[in-house]
């Protein structure tokens, strides 16, 4: 249909001041898309560029509210992907431990490995069917920090 008028954008304001779109469906990834010139575009990017400024090439928009369906331009700031990742880390939203899709150990097993002062890394690697370096990283606190650091603090 040529010349079809784009769908109006409507939203409601939640208690955090987020503008939650009510006129368009939220995708399973939490974002809202609209079609502009036969191309799918994030609605929050479109609104930001219409109200604030064009987004620099290779930059992303970061939600200060951590709500991907929010389209409030005042909750959006431009930055790099590295900035976006640092936001995730600072807000403790990174997947860690068993919430990672590739974790092969659970928290109880990690604590057993961390607290085991008798067996060698090689023995533990065989026992848990893990690489030697994985065991070493747990024992030195390089991985599973959210478990091992709290345990280290309680030892002193």
C-alpha cells in the first residue's frame, strides 16, 4: 500500500517516568520496532533522533532506566558499545555463574572446589570433568568472583 500513513505512536508513563509504548508490540527481546522506508528500526532510536540529535555512526543508545521498552528520550544517552557493557557491569546486570548459558558447574560445586585445600587442580579437573585451567581460575578467584570473593572476605 503506497502512501500509507505510519501508525501513530502512543505511550503511557510508568512510575519510573518510562514512556512505555502502547501502540506497537514489544518484541521478545524487550525492544519495540517500527518500519521506516521498508526497514525495521528501533523505536527508541527513532524517537531520540527526532527529539535530541542524530546518533553517531557505530554508537548505541543506552537506557539509563534499564528498560528496553522505554522510549522516553530523557532516559536515553548515546555512547559506545563499551559504555553499554560497562553500564551492565556497574548495575550488576551481567550474567554470571549459573545464569550464563554455558556454565557447567553450580554454585555448590564451585564452593567445594574453592574450599578444597587437599586435592590438586588436576584431580579436581578429573573429578568435575573440567579443564585444569578452569579449576585454577576458580581457586584463584578469577572466575565465579561473586561466590569466591564473598568467601575470601569471610576468611579474614
